[in-house]
C-alpha cells in the first residue's frame, strides 16, 4: 500500500462499492413507504441519493485520473454534499436558482424555510403522513445525509458492512411511528440493501487479498456474501415477529395522533369519544361577531373524519398553502343555492390552533403579519395555525353558506364506487351487529341517499323513540360505546353527532363529524357573542354534485339552534323538545382526557392528564433513538476492547506486553507481520517500512526487538521495566500509522482487526463442529 520512497499512494477508486452503497440506501429508504400516505416522496429521495453516490464516484475518478494531491480526497464529501444541495434545489426551489440548478442565496433561503415547514409538519402529521412539500424536503435531506454517511463508511473507510447502521436508522422510523404491522417491503428492502453491503464488503476483502486481479471476485466472493445475506434475511423475517410497535402511530405528537392534538386553553377537543360524565363551569365569552346577516350559521373549527372503536378523531391536515396565498378557499359547487355572508370576528377569550370559520369560506384575512402562518386544509375546509393561536386575534371571513333545496337533495344520485370522497369519508371498522341491524330497520332498498339520511335523522330526533339529552351516559354493558348509546338512548351532542355519522356511513352515504360553535346570542349593537355554552358538534353529509351539507340531530335549545330547512327535526312541533333532561346516570363514567362538550353543549375545562402522558408522547423518539444508540454502542465494542488492551499493555511496560501491542497495531493497520518471523526479522521489515517516515522509529523498533529477544531467550532481569521501551512503541506506532493511507487508519481505529480476529477465533473454537460446518 505504499508508493515510491515510502510515500502512500491514493487508494484506488472503488466505483463498485460506491454504487452498492447508494443502491443499499435506496433500498433502505423504502422502509419509509408505510410512513407516507402516497409515494410522491420517493422520486426526490432517489434523486438525492443518486446525486450523492454517483457524485462521489465521479469526484474520486477525477482526482485519480489527474493525479491530484491526496489532501483533496477529504473534499470529496463536501462535493457530494454540494451535489445533494443542487438536487434539492432542482426539485424544491428551482425558480430562484441559477439555471434552475445551482443554488443562490435566495434559493437556499427558500429551501431553509421549506425545511422549517417540514419540522412543523412532523409535529402535525400522524402516520401515514401526507407527503407535504416541507415534510418531503426534510425527508430528502435526512436520507441524503444517511447516504453520505454510508458512502464515507463504505468507500474511504473500506467498511461497507458497517454501513448497515445507516439502514438501521432508516428502519427505526417506521418501527417507531407505525401502529400495528410494518409492511413487508418496509422490512425486506432494507434487509436486501444490507445484503448488498455485505456482498460489497466480501468482494472488496477478497479482491484485496487477491491483490486486485488474481481471480474473479464473482467466483470467490459472491457466494459467501450472498449466503450471509440470505441468512440475514431469514433471521430478520423470524425476528420481525418480535419487534415491538408503538401505540402513537405519529411522527411526533400529530394532529390526529392522540388526545389533545394541539388544542390549548378554551378550545375544542379534536378527538371526540362517545362517553362522558361532564361538569358545568360558568360560561365565558369567546368571540364577538359582526356579521352581514342577522343570524349567521355555524362556526366550524375541527372536522373528525376517522371512526375507530374508540370514537371519532381527525386525520392529517394538508398545510401546504397559507390562507394568504389562496384567493378562493372553498367555493361551493355551482348547483348549490347559497347566501353570501361576511363577518368580522374578534377573539375575546379563546385560544386554539384551529380558527373557527363560517361555512364554505372564500377568504380569511387575519389582522397582523401572521396570516401566512395560518394554513387551510381543502378537504375539510379547516383553518389551522402553525406556531400561532387564536389568542387576541381579529379576522374577517367571507363565505358562501349552503342553502340546498330539498328537491336538489332528493335528486342527488348515489356516490360512484371508488369515489375518493367515499373512500375517505365512508370507511367504518367492524361494528357491533346491532348497528347495521338498526340501519336495516330504518332504511329500505331503492331509497335515495337523502331518504336514507333523513331516516337516520328522524330516528335520532323523534322523542317518541326515547332519546334524551343528558350530561352523562348510563353505564353500558356491551363494551361498545356506540351500541350502548343507541340502546340506552341517553347522551350529549358528540354522541348524537357521532352516532348519526356512523349510521349514515353504514347506510352507504359519506359523512363526518364537525366540532365548532353555534350562532351565539344577539346584542343590542347588532353583534353576536359566542360563549363556551355555544360549543357544539354536528354532522356533515356528502351529496354528489352538491357537496357537504350540515345536519344536526342534537336536541339543543331553540334559541341556539341553527335553522336547517332541509333537515327539520321529527319533534319540531313539540314545544318541550328543546329542554334537555337532567342527568340520570346510575354511576360515574370516565370522561375523555381533554376538553369536551357538555349538557346543552357548554364548555368543560380540560381534565388533568394522566401522569404517563408526557412520557408517552415522546415514546417513539425515545424508543427509536434508544435502539439506534444500542446498535451503535454494540458496533463500538471492538474499539473499546482494543483501547482497554492497549492501555493495559502500555501500563504493564514489560517487553512481552509491548511486543504484543506492536503486533496488534500492525495487524489493525494492515501491515504484514508474519507470526512465524522472529523479533529480529520482523524488526528488519518494519524498519524498512518506516525508514523514510521517521528515522527515530528505526532505532525504536530495533531496541524493542532486542528487549523482546532478551526477555524470551535470556535470563529474567530484576527491577522495573525500562520506560524507554514504552516510548519506543509509541514512536513506532506513529510511524506505522503515517505509512498507510488515512482510510486504513480510520478502519484500524473503528474496527480493529486484532480484536475482531481474536473474537472470531474464540467463537470458532467454541462452536460445535457440526454447527461450524453448516
């Protein structure tokens, strides 16, 4: 490995290893498939990995071709990072780049802002996450850094197998964020990438042993490497059954990842559970509304579109566009009759990341410079903040409130099979048998969607059916909150709305639950005051060609109810229908852990969270980080053992111990040190190697060899060891290190061959013969 006059040559470029490292990272990145709801994240990631891998090949080839100084080798990673930045610029910020490729200060600033958005989106999204631009950019940077690290370990350090640690980092992402089973491709692809790294490692070692050309690497190295890879795949498939998964299912806290969801203070809980034993506080003013009409409709805040056996919750929101960038947020379909409404809303004592808005908002203008931090999710018409809340806010809303004609609703056709709205807002988990049985009783074949929806609505709003509004639910016996509510017929607004949405979905019509506020009370100056008493939940049903239409099955006071002519209550002519009944619960029922809606839909302060909640929130990060740290620590065991051995031998100071240390150093550095050579013969070989590096090392190796011969063949010498021998070992080790390329020194430090070889020999010696043969 040394060139003319003892000067080290540049290591020969290894394009095959670099390509294998890039391919392994590409395969490893497929571990992120279940993390995203769509595959649009993959092309940018692949482009960045290719830029890093092939960029390294090209740069090293140029350095070798033009015989440039070896010191420039250390600039190769910087060049790869620059190429990765160019790839990011091409994909994400080409408008302000030079020729759409080369970064400029403006494009880099835009990219930085995009990465900040991605950091916020990590906190907002639950898995499977929407491939939002910021989140995809952050993911691309993350995988590009992994690709750069694996390339450095595989090519300059010549340890391709250790690059598997980078694939483990990628694999920890789905393991830490996905609830339930991880898809097969998320495991098989990284495992195949690791097998590719093992093949590259085996190929390089055998090629080096054959002096780069004596024999075919394919014939001598491929089969052992593939055999090792197959063993790794089989072991991984077996062990995958024992990999723990986390319950959060979120990238961080997630908007839909758990209770709370970012609501603060006097806010609505975005996770509605069909249970409650609620208490009443004194009402507080939340908003003052100055509207263009005498009685505006609902103020929508949060949409709950996912129903599970624990209740309704919201899914991920698309925060790609701010309200300042979209001139028309949510216009109604052309066929729907509507009325224009404009309102100026002043926050009195409300603090939440969700901004209550009128139906079908066309524009939302926030006073102050923070409008670009308020985002709009088009699918749910939800306005939410990124790093801001509604506290102290004033804003103006222009909207189209729907007023569909009953004739149009009755003529609405069935939603087409495979329609995206039906796919998202029509899904249901397995239900208690009593629920679909009730739907079968209420509806009949041949009915239109509107007829089926109204059949469910009439069932819940007809007091003759026994439904009552109550603070508490009577204890159920089925273990299913929905089935218990429909049987016991006692609950509050979230239960009415949640039950209707499930029944409507079971009847084949898309539906969702909405949390927000009713119209409030009129003031003498013409404004309206919305208080905590006006917090409410209702239902939106999707009709083809008409869009989302609100329905309200909850028996609230007539003064607070929003008039819905297309959805009259079955008990509308009964005067006492508006009066809620007193609680009749026979025992306490646990309430949800966050703000809920109470009797007559008043606000209830958040209850105390369980003590374990803060720790649970960080469980995915702690588990993934702990697993990664454990593997990294295991990889550093040979280094730690070697350090201990070196310190013990130098502290011993006797010739035998110091000679062992010299042999171990030579083995680690890849310097030939035949075990059959005598100390004098080996000293002569080493002296020739270090003569042009450090002349003092020649005398050091000779004195050390003579001391070793004296200790082996002569009489024992009494007294303390000669301290000069220790200095001689240190001098010789420095000279040997200078005689080999930097990559070999790095490999000697991270993966000392003397320690690994000793461990391998011990393991082989203690393995049963039959198993060793296999």
